């Protein structure tokens, strides 16, 4: 989802025979459902995997503000503007929670942001697509944030305590985001033929990228098994993707919109939907930096960081001044 292609640093899933006595005790705690806390001993590969995943998740939250920020001034009503602003503010908060969780693993926020701005760190591929119409804001809330909830609710039970606790509030706020998006799509679908066509066009463009969000198929996801053993990950990419399809198709039917997949059909035997093949070449191409908006997103983030340097410096100077006053007192 917001942590696609996260490497564990291990070439294969560890068995008991591969583990040291410390690693066996660590795995036993995880198997017993005990949360791992920052001061607890942990394998270096576990720590590095969490740093990669949590930071990628945090980067996705703050980069995810950009496609929607494009529509704040152009939202159709004052009410829609205020709702969109509140949503964007939530996403900034999610990034802050997650950077804080990553810092408990011994990495600084500045290091993480430097990696993002240098193009070394990834964020979710979904945010490299443009928002061409107001309906895209609805599609993002409905499909992207709806998918996020499917992925993130299990993370509330992941093995690392600070990450799990941060996700509880994030999930509550994401549920608002999904309802906001679906409400936009519903109003458009009930509107004029032109408005319904706009909603259908947004669904056509965002459907497949939303399915790609969950990452590569299980057969190609070489790191998932180890993350699952550590309970950083509780469900496979394909399981979560299937949940998204099964949840969303009936919602699209209620709206009177058509999911852009000619192979989509209900499988009575499995009790879920069969769906078409994802274009994984597109997925990997976007991850490599060749998506429609990769360069624009990174350029905007770097400019915002540079433009805010004076403010960060002022905050540090103010904190130093207050510290001097306290020392003098």
C-alpha cells in the first residue's frame, strides 16, 4: 500500500535454525502477540524494514497532499473547500505521526526527508497521477483512501508498538476521507449527464492505479513472507487487493458507474470477484520515476522544503532563546 516493495535485507525467510538465541526469543514474543517497543532488543533487519516501511508511508502521506492541494481553490463550493482543506490537514498530521514513529527506531526526520528529496526514498506510486477534474478528488477519497483503510486497519495490530498506535488515529481519519470521496462521486453520479460522465472518467483513470497500490502480486513480492513472520504485515498483497475489489464493485454499481475491467465477474464458488490482469509494467515504470507527475511531485516537495527553511531556523532560534532564559533563571 503506502509501503510498496519494502526490502527486509534478508535473502530468505528465517527459520529457527537460522536464528540466534536472541532472535528466537524475539520471534517468540511476536508469536505471542507481545508488542515490540523502541527500547526492546530487535534484529537489525527488523529495524531497517520498519524504517523503510514507516518512512515510505510517511512520505506518501505528505506527497499525497499535492494532488488534492491542486483543487483547494477550484472546489465547487465553500463547503467543499473547507472539507478538502481539513482532509489535507489530516494527511499532514498522518505524516507527522509516522515520522515520529520512525524516529523511535533511531533515525532522524531530517535524514528521512533528505532521502525523499534526493529521490532515494519511495512513496506510493498512486500519487504520481494527475488530478484533471473535480471528480478525481472524489475518486481519490473513494478508491485511494478506501484502499488505505483496508491496508491500514491490520497495521493497528502490527508487532511494532509505536507504528500500531499511530495507525489507530490515522484509520479513524481515513474513514472520513473515504466517505468524503464517495459523497463527491455520489453527487456527480446523481447530477447531469456531463457530471456523471466526469465521475465515470475519474473511475476509469484511477481504478487500475488503485489496485497497483497494494504492491506486486504475492508471487513477485519476495519480502512479504519475512514481514509477515515479523507481523509487520498481517495479510498478503493479493488478499488485500481482493478485499478492495470485493468492497468497491458493489459501491460502483450503487452509483450506476461501470468498473473499467471487461474481465470482472462474480465468482459464485469463491464468493468474490474475479478481475483482469494488472499492467505491472506501468507499476514498475512509475516506481522508477517515469510516471505522469513524478518529477513535478518531487520538485514541489523540494521547493516547499527550501521555502520553509527560514521558518525552521526561526523556530530553532526561538527554542535556543527560551532555553537560555530558563538556564539563566
